[in-house]
C-alpha cells in the first residue's frame, strides 16, 4: 500500500509540535498556578523529602527515556523505506553485546532506584515520629460520613473539618473511621494514609511555614466524599495557644451523645468547635465494632 | 414474586432516561434493520450458533466496539461534569449518579472493552499463527463468548433497571458492604463481573491448551510468533489470577446476601483482606491486557520494517519475566494502608524491576527498525503513539512504585493519568494497531488509510490534552472521582482543558467508527489485491486466503524456523505443496448461547433476590450442559473435493478483483 505525500515529514512536524506543547505547558502551568501546585511546592519537611525523591527518580528515568525518544525518531527517519541511503540488513536480528547493554543499563538504574527507595521508605515511614526541639502535638482523627472529626486529647478540644497547628512542631495523627475507608491527605504537608474503621493508623507530619492548607479525603467513601475537605491552619505557637483557649471557652461540649448526632451521614457544611468532655471517645469509636466485653 | 424489584427501579433522572431511550431506540432500529434485510436466519446459522473461532473473534470485537461507545459516553459525562461543577455550580449530575458513572466506566472499559478485545484478538489470530484449524475446545470457546456477552448485556440492563454500583470499579469493602450500600448496585457489579469472569477463566484454559497442543508440525516453543508467546503468558496469568476474583466475588456476595462476615467491619470480618485479594487478581489483570499488546507490536514493527524481530529470545524471556513478577507486586496498590516500611519497600522494589524487561522490549523494537525499511502505515503510527505515551506512563509508574512518592500522589489524578497512559497509550493504541493490521485478513479489504491517519492525530493530540494536565492536577492535590470541587483550588482551568481533550478524543473515536462503516461501504475500492498478504507478512496467517476459509489451512503447514512465510519468500524453505485432504470441523450449536442467556437471567435474579428465577435458570443451565455433554457426533466432514473447490474459488475471486 502506497502513501503519496511524504508522511515522515508531516509525522515529525506534528510530533515535534506535540512535544513542544507539552514542554511549554509545564513551565506555563508552574508560572500560572505556582504555589497551588502543592506537591511540587510543599510547606512541610515530609512533603519536601517526598518531592525530592520524586525529582531524583524522575531524573534517573530520563537517562533512559530521552535516548529512547531520540532513537525512535532517528531510526525511523534514517531507515524510512524511501531513503536510498539507509542501509538495509534484514538478517540483523541478534547482537549479544547490544542486548547485554539494554538488560544491564535498566538493571543498574533499578538498583540505584531500589537502594534509594529502601532508604527513603524507612526514613519517611509515616509511623515514625519526627525529631524536633518542639514538643510533638497529638491529634486523633475520625473519618465520618462525610466530615472529619479532630480530637486534641491533650488540649481536650475537638473540631470538625478544621485543624490548627503550630509551625515547626511535629504533629502525630492517629486515625480511625466510623465510616467506610477514607484517605487522609494534606498534600502541602505530606503523603496520605488510610483512615479505617475498627483500627488505627498513624501519620506524622510537620508544617514549616505558616498558612492555610487544604486537606481532603482521597478515597471514595460514599455520596458526600468529594465535599470532605478541611482546612489545616499552621500558625505561630502564640496564635495556636490563643486558638486552643478560645475553643475551650466558647465551644459546646462533645460527649458520646453529641458524637452519635455528628456521626449520622451528612455533609459537613462548616467547621465546628467543641470542648472534649468524654476522654475515652476515640477509643470508644475504635472499639465500636468489637463485641462487648463479657 | 419479584423479590425487591419494584416500579421504583424503572424511574430515572433525565440523563439516565436519555441513555435508556437511546439504547431502546438503537435496539429496535437494529432489530428492524435485520428484519428488513431478512437476515435472521443467516444471523442464527452463521453467527449466533457458530463455534468457529474466527466468527467468535469478530463477535467479541463487535461487542467490544458497542461497549467502548458506552464506556466512552460515561467518560465524557464525567469530564463535562468536572468542567462545570465548581464552586457554586453543581454540574448536571448528582453525586450518586456521578459515582455510578465512574464505576460503570471502569467496569465497562476493563471487563468488556479491554478483556473482550484481548479475547477477540486471541480467537482471531492464535489458530492462524500456530497453523491450526481450530481451537482445542470449540464449544467451550463459544460458551466463554456467550458468558462474556451476557455480562455485557447485564451491564446494559443495569442502565435501564435500577442503579449500577457506586463504589468504584473494584467496589472496595466496606463501602460495598450491605451496611453502607444496601441497594442493588453492588450486586449488579458482582454478578456482571462474576459471569464475565467465569467466561474469561474458561477462555484462558481453552487458549492455553490450544497453544500447548495444537501447534503445527515443527513449531517448537522457540519458533512461535511473539504474539502467541505473549498470549501464552497472558493465559497462564488468567488461569492463575481469575479464580482469585471468582472466589473474592463469591465471598462478597455471601456477605451481602447471606449476611456472612468475610469483609464486614463488624462480626470479625476483615475488609483489608478484600483489598488484598482483589489486587492479587487486579495486578496480574493489567498484565493480561498489556502482554498481548506487546505481542501485537512484536508483529507490527518487524512487518513494517521489512525485517525479522530483533532479539527474539530476549523478547520471550522478557515476557516470562514479566509474567512471573506480575504476581508479586500487587501490594503497591495499597502502600497507604499502613504496612511497615519493610513490606512497602520490598514491594516497591519488586515493582521497579518490571521496568527492566519492559525496557528491553522497547529497545528490541527500536533495533528492529535499525537497518530496516520503515513504512509509515497507520499500524506503525499507532506504534509511535504507543511508544511516546507508554514510556511516559511507565516513568510515572516508577514514581508511583516508590512508597514515599506514592503517599503523595496515590488516589490523585496523577494516578489516573498514569494508568490511562497505560491502558490508552499502551493497550488501546496497540489494539488499534492490531485492528488495522489484521483487518484485511478477516474481511479481504483494507481499512481506509486516510481516515485512520486522521483518527491517529486526533487520538494522539487529544490524549496529550486530556491526560497530561491530570499529572499537574494531581500535583495540585486533586483527587480522583470528584463530582465537585471548590473554586479556590484553582483546578478549574485545567479541568476545562481536560474536557476539551476528551472532546477531541471523542472526535477521533467517531472518525474511526465512520471509517469502519465507510470502508465496508466502499469495500470494492479497498480490495486487498494480494488475496491474503497485503503487508508482506512473515507469519503463517498471511500464507492463507483472506478471509480465511472455515478450516483455515487446506494443508496443515510444517514449520522449519521462526517466520515461516519470510523463509519461503526468501527462498530458505520450499513453499508447501497443495495437497487436499478430508477435513472434519465441529458443527454449530446454540447451546453456548442458551447458557449465556440463562446466565443473564440467573444474574438478574440474584441482583433482585428473585429466588425462583435463580433456581429455575440454574437448573436450566445444568440441563443445557448435560444435553451438550451427552451429544455424540459433533463434527461434519468437508471432503477433499469441497476443499479444492473452495480454494479454487478464492483464486478465481482474486483474479476478478484485479
């Protein structure tokens, strides 16, 4: 089957155009959206480390992918059927050295990436407490249908869909759910972890800058899950202390009765603030699905 | 009497009613068209009751194209909703309807488009490439198809009666448990996937045995075409992985219908086990889809480079390597579930290892072009689109396989961009290449090259526009499956861009459908004048007439090396002598279709708790199976004289086209 026009030329032209669009698109994106690209411009140490690993792996991969792209077009161009200069050697079907190179080269890169992954996975284990001179604060997180309940067990306060934390202070989240599986994610501060009923998981994060960061449930948990957003406010220690005492004074009480009211499936419209009067509330929620003690 | 089926199940909102009406209209139009052409008898005798793998393969592809339109419609609805539903605007879909739409999109595309296309290709190509007249179990093959079709039909039924699942295409527990999801949606999903999945398992067994036992004389393992090798690996994966799916779905069904506690939150169930089991099947599943496509490109690239495949042995070992490793990486789908860093790191590293054999394959394809004569026909263009997008998706896959990075991009649109790069950039473009490449083999005429090229540019451009911004959206914190987001997130411009990309893709798909009908309409101008070898092929399927006669090979070929037709063309082996012999072929039977139809009724009964219907249809299925098992002679004779007449007729027809 013959094609009359020179398809190779138009092919290269269009491909070039596409690649150019992609190449231009990324800086444009970054210029346009800037700080909103939270994974690439993180506000916390954990997210920063995770981003750096992403960049390093990406660079490693490009060592192979860029030559592949170039070779694809170079070979197709040189050895196009209507090029009289291209050598033709149909019986060239094996070359041990060449094949060793492309089994070996990816192998070396994968070994480097593996070592990196092993070290970084242990370093950035979400269960590991972050070392800092400031005292860690604990926040217990309960995913409800479809809102987040945050309990500050030491400060004895609780909130719905709002967290305030002091900057440069490690935060340990202890998560559970009274709902289907959810994923707790504050991209500006670091990676996510699932919040699951009848068990607890842990996540350690730190904010190194002040600001309001968006958090959400990254995993579908029913009808209202896309509105399960919350604000994480990182502030100075003084502002944080002020906020805690104001919640303590003004908030209504959170006990089991009020909790059962909150746990009914409904969208969380706006943040709510409570004093925590029932100190075993979190454990009760975790143990809710267990059989009662004999 | 009707279980929990009430009149409520037939009430829908406006968008769904539109879909139901268009489906009914399409059905009525199709039935009247067939009646108008007086083709019912032909349809019954030649197609519906057939056990010929070529016919079954074509029926697979027809179902695939229909389901592809449906899945594409779902995708368009999602992207349009996301372009509109920002801030105060709520879009045109309610949250629960949106969740049904994306669940249906995933289920349709994976089970009825991708799996159907894989089985369609296996049915069409494997017997021809290994020099066989049939598959090992012709009736089982028809049965697999009808179970697949019955699953597809149940998907369409779910559109009209009641609601589809709303918990994503894998229906994670505990969201899919009766406690959180009491409706019929999840049951639809369970029985759709269950029926189609059993068909897949049977098909996998059939093609594994076919490849192992039906190869023509001289075709040793290391002389098989790479496409056959890739299907062999895919079938091994099917046989090992699909029983896991079947059992998991049964356990979920027991939880839901009989109140058991495998995956419930209360009562000692462990829903994390559901995630574990479903991915123990789910990860091999994606390799079941992509391996045959590696095989397709291993046929397309050498043919259009006028060379033999570079590094055959390497390719085979790479396939085997991927097959083995694909079973030990499934945990990378839930790094975020809180496993220890040891577990996460080991599975991350195992996942990265997959990059090695995949990289080897890409290099071998590139070096197949080296010192070849590269023809830029549309299958080759699809190879370029594949290579560019698949490597990008592979690279982001490696990023996802490192647990610390995964924590930041898992469940985000970055993940969506990654795996659509794999299934569209990898699987779908490969299927398009295969479709264009083998189309003349089964019709005798070529697909319209010009329209195919237009489609190619629409798909490549549209793909970049529809999926590249998703990587950025993922970095901006956009999670998957959102029916609404706040304006302050700043995602809106990118979502609009994505929707525009989706529209361009939709144009591309429409050009292809139009191209298909146009080609059939103008077939006289597109005749394949070579009579069976339009691309100057290398493998056995190009040595026989197009479309192949019912017995495929008048004389069973004997093979002395890889690429037997290439050897004949280059004078390395003598062409086979034309000696005709009596051939026994299996006769048609409607029982496969009956069992498929009964499974549809069975599934419907299970969904709506209509127990008498379930029992009756199950007994009827057993009776059908017994009738089939006790029938004696299932073969008919085609005499040597008749074979000669068919072959001569082909030669005559070829001359008349010139």
